[in-house]
C-alpha cells in the first residue's frame, strides 16, 4: 500500500482493488478514461469499494485535484475486456487515469481547463517515468471500442499532443468521396480493417463492415477526427488513419 503519492501534486486515496503486475511486467500504455457517472464523489467511492472490482491509478476531479488510488507499479483494474496490438490483458501493462465527467449518458460536457491542465501535468510525469511511446497514450474507447466511449470527442487530444502527450495528426477535412459503412463488404473493407489492425485496434480482418468495425471507426473518430463521429469510414477518416500510420512508419 502506498505511503506517499508517486506524483507530488496528488493526494492519497487508496483503493484495495489492485494486484501485482505478472512476472514483473512493466506499464507501457497510458489509458485515459472518464468516470461516466452523474456524481463525481460516487464515482470515486465506487473505485475504492472492494465489491466493485474496479480501480485506477489516478483520479482527477473537475477542479483539478488529483488523487492516487493505486501505485503505478501495481496492476489496477480499469481496462476491463480490451485489446491493443493483440494484447488482451491491458491492465497488466497499463496505467489508468480516471477523469471526472458524467459522460455521454449523464450530460457529457467539455472538460474544465483546470482539470485538463492537471491531467496534462500528470501525464507529463508518468510518460518519461515508464518510457511510454506517444502512440501508446490511448482512450478507453480505443482499447474497448464496442463497449466504451470515453474520454470522448470533447477531450483535447491535439492540445495534449502539442505538449508531448500522445500521437496525433491534424484530421483531414470532411468532404465527398468513397466511403464504407455498416453492411459493406469486400477487399477494400478488408484493407481498411488491416489498417486499423496495424495501428493497434482490435479489428478482425473479415472483409465485412460489421458492428465491431463500425465501433472501431467511431472510436477512431472520437480520438482523431472528432468533428463527425458517425461510424462511417469516409475519406477524411481513412486519410487521417493513413497519415497516422505513415508517421509511425517514418519513425521506425
């Protein structure tokens, strides 16, 4: 159990819901969530309740107050059923930050500036401590697209990328052109699924634009092209994905 916070600006608020990372596994993913409950204090209590079987490493109030619930070196229970780059035990290799916001079901709204600045400072310390690559700073919806929407389209990913947090490329503008949507099938759909897989999404290459593929597209849009989140793979979405993949390949 923590005796002092690992982030100097945090206050301890321990949760019993954690365990060891298996075989000394290190955290190399940083996952950002929103709480998705109408009452922020209720959300915090749930993360500290042993019967809930959920937790996170840090909780950030809307006023910017930061609480640490679990040591960064322990395995918190925040990801649930999820995958990234073929890895399905996300909890064992990640650090989770819960950001207080009621979420899409309870009056989703923009994150206050003071809260965003607090999350930014926290991420800027976590990332070098664990050597987390930019493309490994992810939304909960990225790793669980068929279940989750958080932290959602109001989260300012471009601002975070400008401050060294996360991988981002300016989204391509909306426009006309070929698109793929639910029910489409064929080799072009399979090629699109392969691109999402290459970036890291759990998107089986079936050649059918199924519900899961639609969910992956929506998750991608929330993170990288939030102007229109509709699950339709239009030219703007596809071109933005291609730009991100090209940037990664240039780095390798």
